[in-house]
C-alpha cells in the first residue's frame, strides 16, 4: 500500500486545498479559495444563491471539485463530482489557520466529515460565528499542539506557527509508509521566534519525507531585493522590509506627541498584532478604542477589556444581539464623538472599512490613519479606490502597511532556512505565484501540478 498526495489548489497562487490518502483513509489540508478581490463575483450587488451556493462556488473557481466532500443535495446534477454519500474514503479536514484563503470553503464540507483546527482557532471561529462571520453551520473539532489524533490510518500532529492569526499551526501527517509536513503560513520575524526554532528542531528529528512549505514571498518583486548573489538561508529581514516589532515601533513613534487622532484598520483575526496595538496605546498614553465586533473578540481571546466606539451603522442601531449586549456590559466605557473631538490626542481608534465614513465626523482636528492589514488590501480594486477617495476628502494622513509581505509571511531567505533545517527528502513549495524560484540544496524540489496525484513508492515521490 502506498500513500498519495494531490493538490487541488495552491500550487500556483493561494487558496490551498490538498489531500494525502492511504488506502481508504484521507486527510484534506486546508479548504480555502484564492484571494483575488479583482475577480470577486459577490461585489455587494450579486447575491449568493442559497440552494446552489456549492455548485456556483465550483463553477466560479472559488473552491475546487474535490470528490467525496460535498453532499448529494448540494451538488445536484453535477455528475463530474462524486458526492460524500458515494465516497469510499474516511476523510478528515485539517485547517492550518482562519485566514479565508485557507478555510473559506469549510462550510461546504459535508457535516459528517470532521474538521480539525487548533483550540485557539476553534475558540476564534465560535466568536466569529456570533458576529456574522460564520462560514456555514457546522461543528469543528479542536486539537492541541503536539497531541496526535487520527483520521483512519493517518496520524496527525499540530506544530506551532508564528503566523499572526490566532491558532495558526502546521501539521505533521504520518501514513504507514511516509511522513509529510504541511507548514500552513509561517513567518520568522514575529514575536515568538524561540518557539518556531524549537519546533524546527523537533521536526528535523522526525526525518520528514515530504515538506509542503508555503512560499508566498517567492515572487520576482521580492526576490530582486537580494540582488545577483545566491540566496542564503538566514533569519535576517531583507532590505526595505520590516518586522512586526519595527512596524509597531513606527506607529508608536508616529503617534507619540501627535495632536491628531490615531486610527487603525486591522484584520481582527490577527491577535498577535492586536496585542501589539495595546502596547502602542499604553506607551503613547492613548486609550485604545475598538468597534463592538472586534471588542467582542478581544475580550474573549486575550482577556483585555477596551473602550468601545459604536459606529453609526445599521448593524448596531437597535441591535439586541447577545454579543453586542455582552460588549456593552463588559466595556469600561463607551466613547462618543464629542469625547474624541474634544481631545483627539487621547485616543487610538479602530476604524474598519465598513465604517470609513465615520472619518467625516472624526477628522476635524486631524487623523493619522494606519492601514494595518485590514480590508481593502488590493490596490486597483473598487473598495480600495473608495477608501482612497474618503481619505482624500477628509484630509486624512494615510500610512499604508497593507503589503502582505511586510511581516505576515516568512521572507525567501527565512523559508530557505526552514527547508534546510528540516532537510526533507522532497520539498513542494505552495501558496506562491512563482514556486519555481524556490531552490533548496537540502531537498529534491517537486513543482506539483494541479489535480495530478503523486505516489510515494520505494522512497520516491512520483506521478501516480
């Protein structure tokens, strides 16, 4: 019996979906869709079809046609995809973290297929469900670091990843004949490098056969920063790029002594960044203020109880939802327009894109706006153009850190450090527009093809 690996998405871009099978056991790792706002069909005017949403997602390329995952009812007359009810596999889905390009499709997975994620991610998803960011009605199974669990004959163990999203992990996937490691998204310049290096040592001792490693930063634009010299494995940060700590130091220095209101736009799944923003607020003697949805997550994930600003938004007017009532009960104070306008230098305020029009009433005495990975992310998209227009109309001082390569992913030299530390027999770079740029002397590189199965046979990985 031989294990097989197949990539449905993620070998040339993001949106990772892949599977490892052994006999009748199958592990699917991550279940997201490509991140491309420029081709997003649901633009605020096109509505999702309720009964056909799975079929439409496959047709639109938002999720791949994986056999044995979707229900007969959801597939309807799609005869080219085998439904769950007719599948021969015992399947499980493992999620590396809760960024949408890794898990946006899990609500489409048949409810009888277990979906596993780290216990912090499980907790975060439960909170997201309450604030309207559910990905479907289904159960999840929480797992702990270093505690193995099984899907049929396949053993799985979660390892730490210093990606900023709460509960980010990689997975050691062991079949009876081979060891695979899927990294999820990684970085080497966050606040927990010691644990990353400790886990690298553990993984090196496992003698891994196949390393499936994210390679987001392997792009021509990033690669040219290293010049003509061959890429060397290191923990250094490339010229012109910044670490998470340097990013926070920049915001702190900019705010310190400023008379303007400090405003930040974040992705509220990224707890590590939020923790850092509390430090910035305290060091600049400003009160950090969150919108209710993010405040609910913060209160329950990191045990902080910040002040709250309630935007003039239909989501909140007359809203009696349990999460909002909890936030209003637990917050030490609700901040109002007049509080901010009378002393803008005393506040560090969240302003998400959906509430950007609040700047018309808040920017009277100046605003320093820090775009810290909150939407919109892609220049040229309609949303990004809208954001720029409002910022210009309100004379807002804009500081952009919306480049995903600024600190959320390991840089090329860091990724090479990881690959050479683990020394797997094979390296498969994924989650990259240019995986061919990733070369590693410690492993045989395989540029996997989409929808092509590969088999582990006699110590060799080859097309099935």
